[in-house]
């Protein structure tokens, strides 16, 4: 059974940093691409970043490029999203996604406000 558990969200001020983690289980993590999505209140869920199984291919949405970094530790079955220079418009619930299985985590709330 595929399980994805996000952590690391919280309330921060503009310009601060956060690191989100997603612990995966129930599948061969090192063979699976992973995504981070986010969904702000009243808006559609949108792709933030993706990373291939070996980290050889990484992609970012234009609105986070240069500020966010996706990475993974296959030995720990964990994917990360380092978020720097946070803006109020980054406020959303952030979700981990395993596209091969169509599985989602429960989400972690990130709120950027002064």
C-alpha cells in the first residue's frame, strides 16, 4: 500500500525559508519519479516541481524557479522541497505525489504572512 506523508509546513514571514519532507512507503521509492504540487484556497492544484528516480531530471514551475529546490534521498525514501524567499502567494497546501501510482499525501499547510 502506497503511503506518502508530508511534514514541515507552518506559518512563516515573507522572505523566510521552509523545508518540506515527504516520507514514502509501500513501493520501490528509488525507481519512482516524484512530484510536489500545491493548492491555494479557491484555486486548482498546480505542479510545483518534479524529480526523476535518479534525480537526473528536475523541473520547476516558472513561479518557483530560483527559489525552490526539489531533492530526494533514496536511502531514506524521502523527497524534499526546500523553499526560500517565500512570498504570500506561496501560501497553499503542499502535496507530495507519486505519479506512477496516482497516489497523494494528505498535504501540509504553508502560510506566508507578515
